[in-house]
């Protein structure tokens, strides 16, 4: 047993230090996500030529939903609670709390595996063989990944950026290589291919974290001195001197986040649950919808997700939960407001760009990516609607990132009731809109749901900064001239699509692409000259090396 004093480490405390590390984490996350998405983007285009859309639908919707549900329910709340706060903590108790994700994940794996195999519709074994093996493999992979949770949280808390980049890059690359090889050599294996690849991914991911900490703790690197552990055994569950296995304040906060995470999972993956439990689309249509959904959400996962994860840590360390703005350090409040304003402007402009240009280039993108299977029928309409949804996703991600990082436990509990009402509203609207409009109804329901969530977060942020001179929500107001440029670009590219795309040959397509490139270039130049505050923030926080060279 060890006392709390042995496991208290130095986390980044200075505001500028935390901001710099969060920005570096976000920047590396952007590169990491870019690598992931480019690889999986190419892999999906590749396997479309070898496997049926029914198998793709089962893997990308049914089995991936099983895996993500287990992971989300077992660890999301623990991550948010254990990464919250800016004061020293008893890391023994925090690590003990994190190890509870493993039995929790095992429970969800067994229970949901039974539901997926016994309750839900089982696909025709002649079309999708080895379904039971796929359910077992994806459930097991979730439990394996949870074994690395204490390592992941410690790495995030102490900004071990390189570790995350290496671990996730290596595991994704190996998974994709194995999938591609098996698809070419053994396409008749069906779900065996994706089961083996998924198990390889989680195993490599966990071993990367374990091996890194083993090497780090056995070395004399300066990073080791700041860590709250001295050996690998410190990362195992222990009973502390005071007899408390966990920090009960963290445990209560975890329970609050767990209730919230359960509801958020329904809202985030609502359309997949609808497809899985209510059978509103067949497995083939699910496959097409998922491909379009992944293509549409490419930038959301590529850019927005790593920014949200990294700056959640920044806001959680800068702001004290449950305290009025007046009672906190004003330098930290001002810095948080400045960062929030810049982030809102950054993601808003990315979302607007995707919405404006995505409308005129959706059909061309689908035709190049998957051929007539995707570009005909409802595919282009799906992707156009999804471009609008990406804009809402962008704003919601940052506003909720700030909201959840600064809310007190009581506020989180109250927000859970709002999320509960939103969950039921979303499910009902998804069902009726899908019956009315088909798969496009899912996107309409998501837009409606996201709009309400944004309104809730904006209301909270406005009230949070009401008694201060800071107005971070000004980041949602682009310059008037830039708005005019966006409107003109949308009109020009829309006319270009009518006359040049997409059945008039490759020369016309290239001309259509050139028109879009010119309009996009004009838009970026306008951003550079009208949004100078945002450009300064990007250069100083996301491109520090570039800034140093220029100075």
C-alpha cells in the first residue's frame, strides 16, 4: 500500500503552458486523424470492389455499433471525470477508478453480445456467414482495449502526444494491411476478415501503451520525473493508506457523466440504433448509407474530434467547476474566452466551407469514390444534406466541449434531464422522418437534434460569461464580406454543376473542379484578410514552429 503523497504528480498548471500543450495535442491529433481517414478512405473504396454491400452494412453498422456502444458506456464517463480538474490528485485512487472500466466493459460485452445475437435479426448465413463469430470478436476487442485505459488517461493528462500518435497510427495501419490482404486472398471468409483485423487493432493499441510506459519508467528521461508513478506496478489497482479504494468525488462525477454518456450515445449513434433495432433499412441500404455517412463525416472526424478532445482538457484545467467567473483567476477566464472565440470561428468557417462547396460536388465525389452504386439514387442527396449537418456538428462540438468542461456536478445532472428529453425526441423524429423521407430522414433528425443541443450550450456559455467583459460567442459571427464571398461561391459552383457535371465526360468534370478550386481559393484569401484574429491564433497555437521561423 502507498500513501497519497507518493502518487501526486505535477500536471501542467500555467495557462500558457496548458494552452500550448493542448494545441500541440490537437495539431498531432489532426495529423493522426488525417492519416487514419486517408487510409480507411482508400481501404473502403478498395473493399467495395471485392465484398457485397450487405457485408459492409453488417460490419460498418451492426458490429461497429456493438463495439462503440461497449466502449462508450464503459469508459467515456471515466475519461471525462478523471481528466477534469486542475489540482493535484491522488493518482492511486484515480487509477483504481479507471480499472473499473474492465469489469464494466465485460458486463456490457456479454449483455450486448447476447442482445446482438439472440434478440436482433440475424442476417442470412448464405449472404453474410459467420455472424456469431463477428459479434464475439468485436465484443472481445472492446474488453481488450479497456485494459489500456489507465495508460491512456495518464498519457493524456501529462500530454504524452507522441505516444498517442505512434500507438494509434501503428494499430490502424496494421489493421488496414491485414484487412486488405485477407480481402484479396480470402474474400469468402466474410466476417472472419474484419474480426481478425479488429482484434489485431485493439491488441496492438494496448501493447503500444504498455511497452511505452515500461521503457519510459525504466529510463532517465526528464518526462519520467513529472509522472506520478515510479514503476509499472503503480498502474495496477491498490488499496491506499486511508483505506479508500477510489476518490468518491471522482466516482460521483463519473456517475453523472455516465448518465449523460448513455444519453449522448443514443443521440450520437441514433440512426444506427434505429437501423439495427427497428429494421427501417435492409442490410444493403445500411451499407450504402454508412458509406455516404463516413464520407460526409470525414472532415468532422478528421478535424473537429481531435480539437474537441484536446481543448476539453485545456478548458477543464483552466476553469474551476461550479465557481462563478468572478471568483476565478481572471487571467485564466480571459484566456479561456479568447480560445473559445477563436475555436468557434475556426470550426464555423470550416463548416461553412463544407456546406457551400459540398452541395455542388457531392455527386462527383460519390461517383469517383464508389461508382454508380453510390452516385445514383439517393446518394448525392444524402451527402448534400450531410454537408449541412457537418456545419452543425462543428459548432456543437466546441460549445459542448466548453460546457462539459466547466459545468458543476449539479449542472451536469440537470443537463442529463435535457439530454433525456432530446433522446426521445430524436428517436421519434428519426422514425417518422425515415418513414417519410427514407434514409435522408436520419440526417434531418440529426440536424434538428444538433440544433437544439447547440441552443442549450450557447445559452449556458452566454450566462457563464454574462458577468464578465468577455464575449466569446462573437466567434460565431463571420465578417459580412466573407459571407458575400460564400454566397457568390455557392451560386457559381451550383451553376457549374448544372452545365459541367457529371455525365458530360472527364473534361467537363475537370472544368467543374477548376471552378470550385478558384472559388475556394478566393474564399481562403478572403478569410486570411478579414479574420486576422483567427489567423493569429492558428499561427501562434497550431503552427508554433512556423511562427518561430518567421520571427
